[in-house]
């Protein structure tokens, strides 16, 4: 963050009723890692054209413009030191297109090794192709983990057909970042939630996928996986009590296998992309341990100027609670293995 923005934030905090102490200033200057950001790469745009996928029609939202230079300027303004990039939505399942995208991600990160890392895209639900791409991307291209869609061509996380993929990821203690993908069949006419996916369908489908992971005991079967749930947990904080009670009832009726629902949720990590303030962060704390929360921006889908305003509010809240270093740096470093 530049001096001008820093002084502006200091003034905002002073007006808000508390001055920045030396400790708060030190926390503010801590290394900041963005765990939820996207790059709209030329290879991705080309793949959408070749595969005849209209992102604006499918998602109700056009692909934002993106360049590496713009992203670096955004990081400078927001005080972000390192960003883990992932592919956005619509999801791509073509193996050749996925390979080209991962190679371009790798090339970008080699250009800016101190600024960018990436998690690989997998051609889900293709099992053999996904396993092959996982090993290629992590062993040859330097991927830090993988990005998986909540559903891929209607196949949801937690589906036992995907177990062979997660078995391989589990062997490598893999980082697995979940990103929403709209359900295949939606009420799209005359209903606002069916027009713009980010309004409702993104958090809804993320929650659907995570509940499926928990119901099928995927986290218990593959305990080394480190799943990151986006957007302040999506609807999971609202669903925890109801889902836990329903799973117990269904198990008692022999309609599903018994699971340790609480233990499953405790294994999840959560990013703060979206609107953590003034309510979502506190709601997330109802289900998440402070050690499991990491910072995310959702840039460029959230424009730079919009995000900077949001971050000032979040900074103020974290400084007041003494959580700046933990949320922006320590948890992320621990998740990445130090």
C-alpha cells in the first residue's frame, strides 16, 4: 500500500474512534497473501471460443478485463505481496485446453515469481485426464495445488466417481481450492437469481458441493487434503446446524451412512472473498476456527476501486481485533507449508 492510501486509512481509523498503535501499524505492514484471485488468460479466452462457451450468457456476467500489469498495480494499491491465481468460471473440461491454460499460468508465475503462484485447473470430471494433469502441473509446472469446480458437467465434489482423483491428491497433501460453478438446471426465466450467477447460485452451489463432500465422508477418506471454501463459507454457516441435525436423522433412519459432521467442518479452510464486513466475517466465525481463515479478494471480478473500499473496512475490523497478521499472512503461510 502506498503512503497516500496508508494515511487515508489512518485518518479513517482515527475518525472511527481508535488510533493506530505501534502494534497495529506493525500488523498492517505484515506480508499479505491473496488466496482468491483470478487471471483471465488468453489461452482461457481462446478455449471458450473454440468450445463455443459464452461466459456472459452462462454466468450472467461478462469476463472482466485482466492484464498482469493491472493486477500488479492492484496488488500495490491494496498492499498485497503475493497472490495465488486460479481459473475462473465457466469451468473448462477439455484436456488440451486445460493443459494450455496451466502452461500459461506457469509461464506467468515464472515471469513474476515473487508476486504470483497458481493452482492448476483439472479437466473434471475426466478422472484419468485429471490425475495426469495434476501430476504434470504440480511436478513440471510448479502448481501449488488445484482448483476444482463445485460441479463439473453436473458431477459434484463428493461424488464417489471422483475418489480416484482425490486419492492421488491425498498422497501429495494437496491444496484444493473450491470455486463455484452453476448447477446445470436452473430457473433462468423471470427470476433474478437465474440471471446473474454470482448473486445466489455461486454460494448455493458451493454449499451444495461442500455438503456433498461431508455427507460422503470425503474429508475422512482423504485426510491430507486441504480444502478451501470460498466467499466466507458461502451458505455453510447458515446450514451447519440444519445439515448436522438432518444428517443425524437420516443416519438414524438408515438413509445414509453415519458421519462425523463436526469433524469434517473443522478440517475446512475458508477465504474472505466477497463482503466480509460488516456481518459475514462474524457469521463465518460461528463455524470456522481463526486458524482456518485466509484472505481473498476475488480480483478482477471485484474491481480494484471497489475492493479498496471494502478492504479499508476489513482492515479496521482486523486491527481492532488484533487479527491482521493472522488473517493476512500467518494462516496462509501455514496452509502453504510455511
